[in-house]
C-alpha cells in the first residue's frame, strides 16, 4: 500500500467558507477518485508554533494509483480552486 499524508496551513486571511471548501474538496476525493482506497482527514485541535490546520491521510494500492489520483479531475479542480486558500503544506508519501 502507498500512503499520502498532507498537512495544510491556511492563509491568515482565508475565510471560514474558503477553509470549508478546502476540507469539503479533500473529503470528496474518497468518493470522486476511484484510486483512493481509504481517506481520513480532520482539523487540528491542538495549538503550537509548528502545528498545521488540517490533515489528510489517503491510501492507494500503489504509486501508479497515487499518480492517477494527482491527475484526476477532482484533484485538478481542488488545486485550481479551493487550494488557493492554502498558505503552505507539508506532504510525505510512504509504502507500508
């Protein structure tokens, strides 16, 4: 299995609606992208200087399925739309 983890920090000026649009789009990957085997995500409930606002953990059969997800219409729409509310992100992929 191939795991993709993304942690997001929103732009300070991002509205509640823009933040919700990011989270809704990410949650939608689970039903819109057949390559997604499992997806969990949530908002940060902690605080601290190194914390992020939102996290997604998605699993794929293999790296090829992950690459198809990146090229999917749902992911492209996210990058071109809601993701504009993101100031920075950290991502990692690993095989397990």
